[in-house]
């Protein structure tokens, strides 16, 4: 009997599902569903206006992914559901929602459908800045031992600032919430009917540790007396052993998806983290760079190091026996998309149409003709704030050197370079913290189709970078987890070797470009020092507050 597995990647804008032969690693079928509600940034479905820095989603969109894409891959692959032995999922993080005791999302109840705080808060929901700042200040004042694992900088993107924001802005929602779930754990609940909490999400985004658990109740009381008792009630302490599974498919979920009741469900993982085994990056010093809507850098290491300026690290969260370190950029593809949608003249739009290419491809072709530094521009990738190394969601974009002669493709290239410089700043912190960088592989939606970006990355980093031949790295990593959960392979290393594709390209640094980018990077660091940490560190947030 054939043994197939399914991997599902819940991204920012869509859910992507693949069907894989668990014995050969061959991808059989795939299906993508764009979320019907997309990302709600200006209004709720009923037209209720949303404040700045809001990014919400509707949890029923995730159910629609399960309902639509799983039957689609079964039909495309002509596979009997009885031959599917396991399902794995990954998810953007931290993506958090409040529910009733039985897992019913508050936002689908009539009394809460007009309340923004009752909806899913996507990872890039950035309106809990004040809560994050206060949390970090109080943790530092108290000398909380867990704070160093996160470089002393818990992000507003993470769970507890978002939960505290709910309490501050809508206490009735906080009161009604029996649970605050990571969205991945909620989807796991939908599939299995059992409440489990993945240690990957708990460790990175919920301040949990396998030795110490969550921060103490005294800490939460110090934040706000109303948060006293949150751990063990609204936030479950039932974090699952990473060596186990989430459960098996319930009868209800079997009816929803078309799979068989009892199918194994692997523990979910963050999307960028799942890509590690999906790209066969399972060794010490092996780094993946995910380049998509945002950017993530995930590194395996055998040693525990206190590294500043990164998101944090967790042991055994992805590959048993390794510490997995995470860094991140808040905007990459989002930044390019903003520019193309808002800043390109009609003449270029028409020229791209006449050539039969996308506007991105048109700008990229012209940008490729420029020498390093020829545009005279230098940009910062802070259009959605800075996640690492500064943890400053209140920062904003910056382009220096504009003149009346500046062309759109010159700005486009400067934005690509800005993302590369932002990546280098994070990897510098990895190196400075004593972590090895022995092998780099790029995945995500952009690297396979943007050779200019990848060459710039190799030049700026002065590192060779391989590019995966799949654009489904997250879903493939979830399929790897499913293979292990089903017992087809004994280890992640074995499953990764079987399922991961070979790289499709290798970009090596060009020495003269490396030297030129070193000079530009030094200037970029002066801008970071000036606007991020120095004399004008309050200028950007002050301007943002005028809104």
C-alpha cells in the first residue's frame, strides 16, 4: 500500500497544501487558496474602521483552506484518502486568537463580530507597541531570567503584548476569552478535537521554556493586576512534548477534509522553521533565509549562546538535539509590493504591459543594468518597522539621495539592497554571538524568480547562497514532520534527505561588488545609528504619531 503525507503551509495571504509520496519524496499534487478575507488592515467585514498598525484575519479562512485544498490535492493526485497516513501544518507566527472553552472563535459570535480585538491578530499586527515596551521595561527592572533568551526585547508581534492590548482596549473580550490560542494550535484543535500546544510556538512567541515553563504569575501581576492568573487558565500550560504527535484526525475533521478518521496529525511549527527540514538544512551552522512578504533567518546550532539583536532561540523545537535561533525582517516582499502599487508612473506600467511582463520584472530588468552605487541611493528596510536587531516597530521607511533625475527602477534596486543590508545586520549579530554560519540556503516566494535580489544578497553578505528548487518550502517541511510522525522515517535528517529537493541555483559573491557594498553598508549602519538608536531615534515615531 502506498503511503502519502500532506503538508499545509498557512502563510500571510494564502494556505498552500501539497501531497507527497512518503516513501519516495515525490510531490504528487498541490493546491493554493487565497484567504477570502485576506488581511484586514482598514476595516472589518462589516465596515467597522480599524486603527493604524492593525492586521487582522478571520479564522474561518483557515478552515476554508482545509475544506478546499485537501480534497483538491486528493483529486489531482488520484489518491485514496486511506493511503494518506499523516498531515503536518505550519503557520505564520505569532498569529493569535481568543476563543471560548470549546475553541469557538469569539469573532464569529454575534456579540463580538464588530469588535476588532475579537479577531485573529496576524503576526504583523503592530498596535501593541506600548504594551511591548512596558513588558520589556518591567522584565528588565525585575531581572526576569527568561528575558535574555529574547535579547531583552519581546516584540509587539508576540502573544502577551497582543493579549495585554486586548485587555486594555476591550476588557469585555478579554473577560469572555476562555483561551488565547496560537492559530496553528487552533487549527490543530480543529483537526484533532484535542487541545495541544506546540513547543515551537510556545518557546518563540509565548515566552515558554522546557525547564522553567512560562514566566511567573508575579511577573504578570507586575504587568497588570488584571493579568494575574492568566497562565493555566486563558493560556494553557499543556505544552506538548516535541517527540509526540498532536493527535489523530477526528470524525468531524475527516468529514471536513475528505481524509480518514484516525489519520495522524503532526505537531505544528512556525512556517520559516518548518522550512529547515523542508530544505534539508538539519546540521550545525546551517542557515535558511526565507524571503517572502517578510524575512526570516533560522539557524541550527549545537550550542546555547546568548545572542543580542535576534528574536530568540529554543532547544529541540525543530531538529532534536539542536538549538534553533531566529531573526527576522518585518517587510521584504511587502516593501517591494508597496512601491510597485503606489510609486511607479503610468508610463512604466504601460511599458511593462507592452512587453508582456510584470511590473516587478520590468523594474528588475532595468535595475540589473546599474552598477553598485550608481543610483546614489541608500534605503532602510523599515517600512513595517524593524524587527531585528533593534526591535523597533515604531520605525518607518527611509530613502536617502533622491533627486529630480531619480528613476523608479533605481529606487526599486535601492529597496532590494535595503533588504539585503537588513539581513546582513542580523547575521552580524549571529556571528558576534559566536554562532557558526557554514551553509546558507534561500527559500520563500521570491528567490526562485528574482536572480537580481539573490546576487545582491550574495554580494552584500559575501557568502555563497543556494536557492531551493521548490516554492513550497514550508509545506514541504510540514510534510517532513508528517513523515516522521507517521513513522515512515525515524529522524528528521532521514526524512529531510528523502523529501527535500536539490537546489536549483547557486549565487556566489562577486569580489568588486562585495567591496562596493561594504562601503555602502558602513553608511547604512550610520543611518541605523542615527535614526534607530541615536540622536534622532524619536523622529520617525513622532512623525507616525501625527496620523
